[in-house]
């Protein structure tokens, strides 16, 4: 079969470009010796939420079990099929924070975790129970990657979806405190306590910020 030059040329060009990009890209396979890129070690699995153990690629996924069937029914079968990506994002985050020995590897793992989170965010129904948590985890990693505007958007998505879920208020207030906007940090905590008045984490943060300073006396 003859292949026209008009088809062959762009095909070869694309192949050549792909080869060049592959050669130029950093070699991140097994970025940390003994820690495979996309598989959790037993000790990492043990630190993950219990449903992760039964998702694709994890130890409990082989065969059928009452526990796996339980999580499928709670989470939803279709979303559960892709939930291993969220679990990967979680253990990549842990590796970035506690195992990576260089900023380059740390940032690579954090960036990689965002793609894992987004996979599940994109396939999950709007009322998926874990979405507020996922938005919050994504926002925290965006802050670690020095992308605050994107991080704030993720925290707000979590808050809008579930106003009584306290973690995004905590992370958002921590960010405002770090940049010196104490008034905004206090406002965020106060709003969180309106919806989650029993949150010890929010109360502690508000106490640590101290009472707002009144106007100076003349």
C-alpha cells in the first residue's frame, strides 16, 4: 500500500517531535529509590483512607469481598472505578512532604498529584460526597506549588459545595495569615464557625490570631 508524501511528512514530523520531547524531558521514573511512581508501598496504603485499599491497583482490589462491595455502594460504582487516582494523589502528596529530598522532586510529585485529583473530580457527579475534600487537598497542594490564586479558587469550590465542611476555611485562613492579611484570615474563620460552630481547629486558629485591634485613640 502506498502512503502519500503529504501524509508521511506530518506523521514523521510528529514522531520526531515526540522523540525530542521525550529525550529533553526529565527522567522521573522511580524519582525516589524504592518508591515506584504510581504504586503505593504497604506502609503508604496503611496510611490512606480505608476505601483506597479496595480500589484499582491496591492490595484489596483483587477478587470480590464484602468490604469492596460496601465501598462501591457507598461511593458509587462508576466513581469508585476511578477513585484509585485520588488515592494515588494522596500518597504522592505524602511522598512530596515527607520523603522527597529536593525541591525539584517535591514539586514534581505535587504537580503529579493535581492530575490524579482532577481525574476523579472530572468523573464524579456534582453531589459526590468526597468532592469538598478533594477540592481542599488540591488547593493545599497548589499553595505548596506557589499558585495561591488557583488554590483560593479550589477552597471556595469546597466551601460553596459544603459550607459546614471546616478544612477549607482552615487552609484558607492559614494562607491569609501567612501573607499578613490577618483581617481576612479572621473573617474566613468567623465564616467557617457560622457553619461549623464546634470546630476546634477553627476556634484554635481564631484564638491564636487574637482579638481585632480597634482604632487608635487620638
